[in-house]
C-alpha cells in the first residue's frame, strides 16, 4: 500500500500530465481522462478484495487466545480488590453523607463486584467456546459448560 507521500506524488503527476491522448492496446487514441475513469473502479475493487483476503489470513494466523474457565476463587480475588477500592472511595473521598451510609453503600458495591466479575468471566469463556467451535467447524455442537466450584 503506498504511503501518503507516494499517493500525493502520484496525484500531482496526474494533475501535471500534459498528454491529452494515449494509444490503447487496439491502437486507438483515447483521452487520458477516460482511461483513468475506466481503470479506477477495477483498481479499487481489487484493492478491497486484497485487503479482505489479508484480513482473513491474519485472523487465521493469529489464533484464538485461550480463556480459562470461570471460577469463584478468581472472581473473589478480582472482584474483592475492586470492591475494596470502591469501599475506600466511598469512605474517604465522598464525605457528603454520614459515615454509616457511606459504609453501607461501599460494602454493598464491594459485595456486588464478586458475582459481577464471575458473570463477566463466564460470558468471556462462553464466547471463547463458541469461537473454538466455529473455528473447528463444529458449530452444531454445544460448547461444554464450566464446572461450578
């Protein structure tokens, strides 16, 4: 793919091209403006096809990143850390409400982050299973359910 500088130079060459006619394959004199309009749609179509083909090849060569099955232990670690950070924000930074109210809201959010984190992990794992099934051609088979621990 040409760089921006190369495209600008090419456009400049076309603007300053003094030839009015060019001889085509059959020996006829054809205006250069007509040749350009005939060639451009074909070029753009082939460029788009090449780009699509490259994207498909890159997607195949990249592979699928493995996603571990969801676990409550990991959800407790991640959700607990996020919950503690939220609790700290409610207690120390938001001082418009009484401390008891801030604590109760902070604890609620801290506890709510754990199942939310598990749900996000489960969703990511299920979509990973679907991608694997599509990649292997077994789109009809149902992905395996994660073990509850």
